[in-house]
C-alpha cells in the first residue's frame, strides 16, 4: 500500500527556466510509452505541470494477481458517470475467469481488458505519449498498466455545453428555430438530421499547435466541385497558428482577398442554411467551440439570400429581395448623394424642396460633409455602445440616446433636421441585410463615398461605384467569380438571384459552384396541362 502511496504522490512542479517557457506541443512528446507505470505517471505530471484537474486513480483488481494500473482523466472534460460505471466498476468487479481467459490475461493483459472488461464501445490502444496527450485533453480517459508498453484510451467525453437554442443573429419568422452550439458533435448531428444521405461526407483535422482545435469539413459527395474541395483542404492545411478559438481565425487565414471590404466566405449559425448550401455543392467548415459555421465558395448575391426565402411564396420573396438590394445601395450611398446634391448640384432639386433645405441649413456652422460625418460617427458610437452594454439596458440607452442627441443637435443648430432623417433612414436600411458581414461592408464604403461626394460631387460617386464594380468583377471565392451569375452571365442561374422562381422551376443547381457533371436538383412537378386534365376529369366524374 505504501508503494501505491509513493507512486501517486504528486511532485512539486519545477520552476520554468528563463526564456524557455514554450507553449505545449504534443509533437515534442513523441516518446514511446514505458512499461514502468511509475515512470509514465511521473512523466505525465511533469508535462502537465502537476495540474490540479488531472485525476489519477490507482487500481489493483483482485482477480489480476500482481497487476497494477492507473486510471487518468481531466476533471471537467470527462464524464464522471461514464468513468465510474464503464471503467471503474468494470475493472473492480470480481470476475470468475475461465481457463481461456486466464491464459489471455497472462499472455496479453491489454487485450484482456479491452475485450473482456471495459464496457464502452470506443477503446483504442496508443503507443506514444503524443497520441495519448491528444486523447487526454480531448476528454478521453487513459489506462496505464504495469508491464505493458501500450496504454488504453477510453472515450468518456462529457463536458457541460449549451443546448440547442434559437439563433441570435439570424432570426426568422417562419422556419426552424434551432441553431448551432459550441459543441462540434452537436453541430454535425444537426446537419445530419437535415441531410440523411450516405453521400454526406466529413473529414476531420486539427488546427492550432497549442489549442489543437477540431475542424470538420462537410460536403455532399458527387455534388461538390472536387477542385473547390481540394482548394479548401489545401488552404486549411497551410494554416500555421498557435490557437484557433473561433471561426473568424480560419476565415482570415483562408479568404481570397484580405484587403477587400466584401466577404468571400459566408458564416451562419442556422443548420438549415448550411444544409441548403451543402445541397448546392458548397463546402461547410465546422470549428469546435463556436456556433458559427463557415461556408465556401460564395458569391455576392448569396449574402442577400436568407433561409426564410425558401419557406415563403416566391412572389413575396422576390419583393423582399428587391427591397434588400435597394436598401443595401441606400445604406451605402444616401448620405453621399445628399452631400453631393446640396453642395454641388442644387439645380437637381425642386425649388420648394431646395428652399426648405436651405432654410434648415441657415445657421448651421458646418458644411454638409462635416455635418454628415458627425452624425454618422455619433450613430456608430451609439450602435456599438448598445451592443457592449448589459442586455437589460443596452437597447434603452441606444434608443433614448439617439432620440435625445438628435433632437438636441437640431435645437442647438449643429445639424439640420434633414440630415437627422438621412442618417436615421440610412441606419435602418443597413439592418435589412440578412448577413452582418455584408452590412459592415456597406458601412465602411459609406464613409469613402461621403468623401468622394464632398470633393467631386456626383462625378466622385460615379467614379467610386465604377471602382467598386471593377473590384467586384475581379474578386474570386475559391476560384468562383464573385459576381456569378451576372459576370459571367449564366442564364440558367437567374432563377434565384434578384427574383426567386417557384421551387418546381428550379431544377438545376448553381453552375460553377457545384459539380459540373451533376447539375440537376431532381425537383419535379406535374405540368399545368396535366393538372388541368386531372381537374377536368374530376369535374366530369362529379357530374
């Protein structure tokens, strides 16, 4: 007993040497597992710095004469119930061994415990410490055995995580109310519930030398474009970073244009939206620890499509989409148009409106550009304050602050009432975009267009639009043109861009995104003539 006490007595951690405190890297610990149990335990304690959440339990089963073993796991990462029921109780229960089992126990204790004792399905043998450490910090339980040159890893993952809830950033009126969570297994299950097909393939990898974050690539075999899939894999493999804590890390590493305000990778916390993209040939990238899933490749027009568009009637959706595109340009250009017209092109306004605007601007000490800049920056500060403040008072502060500041600024003669209306309508239009990262692009470009309008008027705005258009035409998302299907123009893809035709008319998947050899969605419906004939036959039978 004293031997066991000395075996599992924790040693004081050694002080780190100066300038040698390096981050953990399992590749540095590729030594084979020793047959000496004490040596293995001591090495594990040295590697983890005598971590207080590292639980070590020594066992000596009565039916295994002279066999000592240790059960090791991380408290909080592993499920205690699974450890107690499937490992501890199984090992300590008295077994009456047959002659064959006794021979197996003496010959290979690892195989005996794996086949006859442990009751869980996922049990693996590891030979090196690097593999053992990866399993340990992923929530598995390690079993060291005296005299064995291998160790057993048992899957006991079971930390606390958030349940499936309604998405916070992409809400819908009609449609599923479930959203992704921070647990990777839950997220893959949510997608598998949508796509019940053996062709839904997944590939695992780990990114981050320190965090070793799990990343899953999910796609539909036969539908995905193999060239795009290979490009996604290569970009992920080229990532060299210590940590990956959120999908935004990976998005910046693999995006096509770093200095473009327009996003070339979409993200969503809705399983139905990701499932819809996979069915069209896109590749989903799921990252452990975040509810946001990346999706590539994407086009400019994908950011104006919401999952709810496919749950409503096509005519309603067409009207809403046109409104979204209009609101995007309004949020980007309305302040600059006001600056250009009131500063350089007053002749474009009706006389009555011009007189009214000039009367409002009488006594305003700033030019239109400075006036708009003050109001825009003020609103951006209010918006950010509303996001960062406690949820209970954030909305109230932002709304009251906007009303009070706007009214006070007008009464003080710092800004005109028309400018308050322009900035307010611009902000409201910015919220119409279903994807937040595209709305941010409009917010950034708004200031550039305001500067162009203040210097060159409408000619500056048109020059800026031309530059933006040239930039968009040159953008690519994993090899797919960003303005597809307008540039290049693809007639078959026009059914789901500015308008959405009925579901029975969308028979083909988007060209250039999915597999060019599999373009058909297999969407069928009886023709109108057949339906009319059936109706006439039914009426004749009634008569």
